[in-house]
C-alpha cells in the first residue's frame, strides 16, 4: 500500500518526540468575539462558569469547574438536599448517562426514555417536558442556545425544542454519517457540533442550528483523496469505525474545535488488525479542525493501529498554564490508556515531551513498531500484578485472575488471551475530567478493570469473570504531567462518573452505589457524602439563583461496568447550604466482582457436581457433550450450596485435555484432572468462591455458599 511518510504522520506531539521538525499550522481568522456557551455574550473558552453551567463540561474547554465558592471546605458539612425531582415518576430501570445543564435558573436534562425536562433550579418543579416519540437511546446531554434546547431522537434525528415551552421548533434526520444518538450536543455561534458512532464509518458533524443542515463533516476514517486514507490497507477504511464518541472542546479565539476519535472497530473486530495494516488514522486520535469549515489543522494519534479497544475517546480539556516560565495554551488528551498527552492546542506540539517507544510485535496483527508514551509516564499502572493466591483479599487493584498469560499495555495477541491493565473498561474511559483554576490540577475518575484480549473474543476483549472492578481518583499537574495525588476507591469511576471542581477547593464525584462525594481538591480527603438513591453516571454541576449556590446531579445509573446490579433511578437532585431534604434510602450496592455468565443452580439438582469444560443447559438441566473453552464452559457456572456441602469437580472421560479448577483469590484449591478424574472439596464458610480452568482460563465458575 502507498504510505504517507512517517514524518508527516507523526505530527504534533509525536513528531516533536521523534525529532521531526514541526511547522505550526497557520491559523485562519478566528470567529467574532467568543460567545459563552449558549450564545449569551463574550467569554473565553477557559473562563469558568458562574451563575450558569450552560453546557456539558461547563465551558467550551470542558473544564467542569465553577467559580462559585459559597459551598467550600468550611461549609460543605452543612450541605443538604434542596429538592429532589423524580423526573420520570419513579422509574428504576434504563440507561441514564445524561448530565444536566443550567441556564438562567433552569436545569435541562434527558431521561433514560429520551424525554427532555426543564426543571426550575430553585424549587425543583418541572416546567415542561418533551416526550420522545422515537424510542429510547443512550443520552449524554443537551445543548442550549439561540432560544432552543437541542437533543437527539432514535434513528439519527436532531431535534430543536423551544427553550421556554419545550415545543418542537424543528427536527431533522441526518443518517449519512453513522448513528447520531449518544453524543452530547455542543452549540456555538449558530452551529451544533455532534458526533456519530456505532457504524462502519463515523464522522464529526457541524449542523446549522436553524434547521439541522450539515455545514461540514470530518470522517474518522478518511476516504480516498483525503489526508490519512493511505494509512488504511486496501479498502479497510470503509468499515474503519473511528467514532467521535464524546463531545468536543472548542477554542473560538484560535478558531479550532478539538475532537477525539475512537478505536478502529471494523474488519472482524476491534481486536483484529490483520486486514487493516497501517496507522489507521484518525482512530485513537485527537484532531484539531477549523470551527467554521472543518478543515484539518493538526492531529496526534495516541495509539497506532489499535487492537485493544484502548482508544482515548474523551472530552478534551483545554487548559491555560505556564510551562518552564512560558504561558501555554494546552489541550489535555488521554483516558483509557491511563496517561495524559499534554499538547499545545495551537499546533499539536508536546512541550513536555512524548516518545515513540518500541513495543512487542505480532506480524499477523500487522502491529505498529512503536507506541507513544509521555516522557513523564502513565498515571496508572500498566501491567497486571501476579499476586499469589491465598494472600490479601481482594489485594492489589491490578491483581491478575489466575491462569491467564499476563501482559503489559500494548502487548499483542492472537489466539491466546493476554491479560493486561488498564483494560478497555479501565483507565479513565469516558468519565468527564475537571480542571481546577484554584489548584491548577486536572482530575479524573478511573477504573481498574483488567481485560484479556485475543481473537477468541467476539468483540473488544474479555473482562475476566471473578475479577474485582474498582477504581479511584487521580490529580495530575498539566504543567508537569506528574501525579499530585491519587486515591483508591471501592468502585470503578471510569464510566460517566464526571468530576466537578469548585472555587471552594472541593471536588464532587458520584459513585455507582448512589453516594455523591465531596473531596478536598488539594489532597483527596473525603469531606462529605450524600446518598442519592441510584447509581451516578453523570457529572455534578453548580449554578446560582438569587445569590444562592446550588449543586445538582442526576442519579440514574448505567450498566457499565456493573451490569444490572448498578441501581437505577430518575433522581434529579439539587443541594444547598442548609438544605433539609433527607438523603434517599441506600439501594443494594453494585456487585463489584465481574459475574459469571450463568444464573444460579441449586447444588441438589446436579448432585453438587461441576463438570469441567462443558456447557450447562439450564432449560433442560443437562450437561453438553462437547468439550469447550467458552466462558460459560463450567456446568453449571453458578452453583449454590449450603455450608458444609462437598462439591465434586469432574473432567469427563471423553474430554481430550487435562482440565483444572483454580479457586481464586482465596486459594482453597488448585487441581489438575486427567480425563475421567474427579476432585472433591467441602465448603465450610459462607461466601462466593470463583474458580477457572487451568487449561484455558476463559471458562469460569462460582460456588455460592449460603
């Protein structure tokens, strides 16, 4: 295939790292004076919100920071519920990832059903409701501007509602560029910036806010004649994926919009690079485009030829700071890989250095010889820990489930699962980061969710059953790219668990157990918590009405990574100093350990026996006749027995291979059985005991002792 010269491809930070000369792109004339989000007057993209929190991300720089300071470290202990609105009347189902915005004292929020609500920010009374007519779809936030509220409808519809009444002003289907449903809408200067997803190709779109007409588009996988197309082998660009999953950042003064694109997902799976040789631009990249025309200005690719679903698809954060005595306009980019790439947002260069580091190769995957690493290193661990069985439970957050081949970030795979961390559900994933003007730090919620990659997996990797899925919060100084502090938490905080920082030196973040937390932004010390009643998969916001500062959050919940065990709801909360609305009853907490793939089976119905490397049919109560290494190849996968029960593990005589049962992490047994052999163990203590097969670790079972 024809190849763009490496020097041209490794533009921006990577080019600087490998010593290539970089000529900054010449900026075209910037638009007229930057309007604040919503179009209500002049503001810089990094000016923090005050009375309003007018867009998802707070400002155009996605800083999720408020200049309000009445709620601070001295007063937060008196923070209480101001009001609660069960916007859908009390539902406890659905996917709720929408973050509220606040404009002129009114909150605008989408529900799991795709309905849009306008709620009085002082009283919590619903002012109007738009009822979605096209079915449910994942929502992540509306835009407000030009007297309209902009939302999505299933089937790639963009819908404009009257800001005062909720009546439909116009609606438009835009279906030529991929599905247009999940990504939060951003409004600036009469243009809507919307990303597409879940399709063979995807694009960043600019739509006319007056009618939905497409003003310009930018493909994640370029077509012939466009810059970057030559980085795809043959016609693999046609189903290259590279979706802009999250909303962009905008710098109106530079006239640029910054969009991040996801992993290459086509050509059999996101883990299979064998038919799409090359860098695969603009997958796993941040691209700076002209606000008005969409013209390419610069890019930086954080993962070359990705085969791990480790794309850094996050809402970029714009920061103004000083590096080595020089004022710099920066964009902070990075999430799933657990590292930040600090880039100059004018030209994409790397003031702190980024190195192209050689990585292990797998020719069948057509892997790229190097991957970019910030010179300062990652802010999370990049290799699983081989902690012995029978030691501390749960132990190190990076602890490896036994029997897997253990790997590091960017170790290649083929047909044998390679367990590495941060996995595609770890790192920061799509949580919203925050930059505090008070501390000068960037904060993110992250997850420890190791993943096993191989072509034996149907989609983007296996999160091993039985592993603990936890996480934390990290604070990084963008002027140095060094960790200032890091706090381990009991839950993964990587999936929509956005952070709000405040001029009162506070950090607010919601957890999947329904608790909204306030931490000291200087050191991570917990200062306050409040039970909202449902998992929080959105960002807290702050606004002001009549001199009163409010904090608000939508607690609804989503299935990532805890599935149906994450409590759901429709709780739109507001808080203020002296608020008297009591906390909600605590829902059952999420199941932190990755579940096995089958439902519970009483031991008495199967003779208290587990058959190795076979699949159980719960409908008929029978064991399969074919040897298997499927994830559910324990018959049954979930056995329930009373305390004192002796359970027998059997490797059928007509299996070909030696199979085993390794109990983790307590280390109660670790046995290998020839075909026809069996082993028995008596469970004397209540609890749940996971085990997997030493022949292939994919088959995993659990004995629940009650």
